[in-house]
């Protein structure tokens, strides 16, 4: 994760960095709090979509490969309702 | 002098600047493109500062740091049901919003309306509008080409494009569009005399009532038609929702097109990149210009702490999106326009549950309209010197009143 892409996350109280080079072990989304902004889809279209029916977030891949880790973290950082969690 | 709070690590107010009293909001721009340097000073010394609204003497908490602005806007203890504010000589107070005006609602009440609209604004759904937006843009450019030069880019391009796109979205019939556009335009020009604004509002409500009646008789697949078919909302709610979409999506996009073009004309290297289709251009222009900067009011519903400051229930806060978007904590060299920079977590579209519902549409409109404009007129230039361009200084949304261009 570069400081340019995901600024202020430590200050924002986001979870601490996962161990340096581990792949993303798990992504979860909270459809209750999702406000449908679609930021996650823009950041990581292979992992997130918006449902055709209600427009809320749909998780396409709960265990995305390591090369998508930065994109998933960006989704977490951009999500305005803090509905994306990366473990 | 600043100290760091032991608890939050944020600078704590130690009374800076000691002798100059409270800053007055709005803090006006001295350059149309940049938030006032005073905001940068506050962001370093007092990112959550007491400020005064000179019109009525009331005080607000002015929030300028990127992370603090995001925290504030994502925090449900801050209410959006706020009345009064800039340009209105009545004190800020909490209000009861009109049914349907969900931008002023909180919690489940807000979510109920927003969720009915989200399916219409998803990334996928918005992309389906692309061919229509391209067509609307091309038609406006054709019309511009036929006019004697110089042409006012605001009147002929920046304002009509978003208003025609909203007509498309709502499902406004073609024969109604001219009247609707005229009324919408009178409404969004905040510089028009008060009486005129009210008359425009009435005309607009008339157009919308007619639209809703037509869709009740014959619902189609556009936004109002689908909401009517779902059968949950009253006519009154539908008028408010349409009005909100119109007001939120019209002047914002128009000012981004006007001010954005002017900015690019002053940065030819960046202009060339936008013409070539730099994918991050819309977001960088949004971040850099922060056209919504002085109207993000919230009211504290409970006692809370932000950036080491104790804020009491009943007090009001103002989030400076402009100061947040130029925070060095957000990106490298934040005062430089760079349409190739990696996407930032800027807050030009807000943050939290109210973050711009139309953001995917806004990005698409900006991308399509700016690229097409710069490709159609490779020699585009301002027809008057910058000092003569009439900047909207007092307006709630930053922009230009008119921009004479030639090519
Ligand atoms: C292009 C520039 C645009 C900018 C800079 C912009 C900015 C914003 C901002 C800052 C907010 C948050 C307001 C708040 O938290 O109180 C907002 C909300 C909103 N915007 Fe936009 N907007 C733009 C375009 C649009 C468009 C094209 C539409 C739709 C047609 C739209 C519809 C809305 C709506 C409905 C809300 C209220 C959302 C809610 O309260 O849940 N906006 N916008
Ligand atoms: S970014 Fe967050 S709020 Fe927006 S769709 Fe994705 S999960 Fe929902």
C-alpha cells in the first residue's frame, strides 16, 4: 500500500497493516451500512459489484489473490460508509 | 503554538493566532481555483477551530484536516437536518426536513429514501447512460459551432449539458425540456433576485407535478416512472426528490465544467492529457477545485470529541472540503494539479452516508464533456483575460458566471 493511495489510514483508525507480504486473507462487506456509492467497484471491480436489484454492494470474491490486495485496501479506504473490512 | 493531544495525536487549540480573534466563515477564496491560504494555516494549527459567522454572530466549529473531515462526515452523531447558514441572516438551527428531501435527513429516515434511489445510480446503471450523454454533448457542441464567436461556454455548454442529462434521467418528455431547463436555470443561478428565484421554483414544481402525473398515467423505465411503479412515494415526496436531484446535479456539474475548463486553459500540459483521455482527470479536477467548500454544515446531536476538541450537543460544525482536499496527509504535493496522479481519497463528493449519490454520473459527465469539448475545439481559448472572467465569489458553489471562449 502506498502512502499516496491510501492516506491517513493509521490516523483514521483503520486496522493495522496485515503482515507485510501475506495475501488478503479475507474481505467482508456490510450491506446494512452500505450507501451504494460504488467506490469499492471503482477500486476493485474483480472483488466488488453493486447488485442490479438494490444497488448495494455484492462481494464477488471474499478471498482475493495477493495481487489485488492494494486495490482492496483502496476500496476499504474510499468506502464512505466504512462497509468494507479487510482482514 | 500547538501541542499534540495525548489521546488523539491531533494538534490541540492553544489559542493561535492569539490576537486575531476568531476566523470568520465563509473564508473567501482569493483565487478562484484555490481554497484560501488561511485555511491551510488553520489546518496546521487548529484543524478543529472555533469560527464565527459574521452575518448573525453565531459560532461554528470549522474542520479543516482531511482525516477529521472524514471522521465528522461519517459520524452519525452529527445531523444533516440543518437550517440557515451562509448568505442567510438567520442563525443555524436544526430543522424538520420536507418529506423526500433526504439530503437533510439522518439515520433510517435518510436510508429509506436513499435506498430507493441507489439502484438508479450504480456504476453499471450509470454507464448505460453513456451513449445518451455523448449524444447530448455532441449536440451542444454542434450548436456552439454555429454561433458567432466568442461563445459563452457556461450558457451554451456547461449549464445545458447537466440539465439535459437530468431530463434524461428523470424521463422528462422532449416537449417539456425547454421550459424545464429555463426554470431550472433561473433557480440555480443564485445571483438572480429573490423574487425571481421563487417564481422559478414555482414554475419548476409545476413542470415536475406534470411529469409525475404523466408517469402515474403511463410509467416508463426512467427514474420517476420506476418510482411511481413501485408505488410507495407520494406526489409531494416525488417532487422533492426530483427537485433535489436537479439542484444537486445541475449547478455542481455545470460549475465543474466551467471552472474546470478555465483551470485547464491555464495548464496546457494538463489540458493535453485530458484531451488524450487521462482516466483520473475528473477526480483530480474535483479534488483540486473543491467547488463545494463552504456549505457542509452539520449539527451535533450529542456531546462528542473531534480532534481533541469537546463539542457539545446543539453546536454546529462546518467541514471544509477544500482544506481537506489540499491536506498534505491526503497526497503528495496537494497544491499541484496532476491529472495523472493515482486516485486519492478526496472528499469533493463528501463522505459518509450522504456521499454524493450522483457521483458516478458526475464523473461520467465530466469525462465525456471535457474530452469532447477539447477534441472538437483544439484551439479553445478564453476570449477575455482571466481578470475579466466573472467569478462567483459569494456563491455556495464555486464557479464562473460566464466564460467567453473562442477557438
Ligand atoms: C459534479 C459535481 C458534483 C459534486 C462536486 C457533488 C458534490 C456533492 C456533495 C459534496 C454531496 C454531499 C452533501 C452532504 O453531505 O450534505 C452531494 C450529495 C448529493 N449529490 Fe452530488 N455532486 C455532484 C454531482 C451530482 C450529480 C450529477 C447528481 C445527480 C444527478 C448529484 C446528486 C446528489 C444527491 C442526490 C446528493 C444527496 C445524497 C444524500 O444525501 O444521501 N450530485 N453531492
Ligand atoms: S464503497 Fe462502500 S458504500 Fe459504496 S457500494 Fe461499496 S460498500 Fe457500499
